[in-house]
């Protein structure tokens, strides 16, 4: 029983001690409200930071995709530039055929298929024949007086020019009327 009495005395002493250590309710309420405001401000700041980081990440992804697309486009351009002399040779071979036979028709089929593939990749021929000379897409190799063709118009195309996805990769080499 003495133990129970000591135990109760200790509990009473501890509860009195705790009461003395507790701040009054008003001070406690102000402190809680202050902490709540600080936490709300910090939360808002973190939300803003997250929004900015998300926007930065989206912009980063877009920039990487654009750079990737440009790299592929440049690689395609380089490859197509290397293939254009083959197109020129096939066209010359077909145009200078000695006779109509299966071999010349085979060249024509290969040339047409090859051109179709390049067209799907964005390659297009620059129109030159019977058009007005345009220094942006044509390169004048020869100038000739010709009474049948108006001055400044193209008489003949010596080498075809090409655009790849709207960009001139090789100007047409032409003969222009004086």
C-alpha cells in the first residue's frame, strides 16, 4: 500500500510540474497559427518551384526533340546529296539510249523508283525549263542570245536543281537567254 501511495504522490507531482510547463492556450494558439502560416507559405513556394521545374523539363524535352529532328534532317540531306549524282547518271543513261529495249526500260523503272523514294523523303526538283531566271534557285552557267526566247528566261537546264523539304540543296545550272 505504501507503494501505491508513493505512486499517486509521484503522479500528482508530475501532473503539477506539467501544468507549470504548459504555456497558456492563447500563446499556444498564436504559435500554432504562426507555424501554420509558415507551412502554407512554404507549401506555396514549393508548388511554384515544382511548376517552374515542370515547365523547364517540358521545354528541355521539346528542345531535345527539335535538335534530334534537325540532326536527322542534316543526315538525310548529306545522304541525298551523295545520291544525286547517281540520279543524274541514270537520267543521262536513259536520255542517251541508243534504242528502246528492255535494258533502257529497266533503267527507266529504276530511275522512277529511285526518284519516288527521294520524293517521299522530301526531295523535289526545281523547275527550270522555260521559266524566268531566279538567282535564288538557278545558277547561270551560260548566257546566250536567242531570238526565240525572251531575255532573262531559261533556255536549257544543264544540271537539275533540287530542294529538300523546301531548302535548296543544289541550284539548277542553266543556260539563260540574253
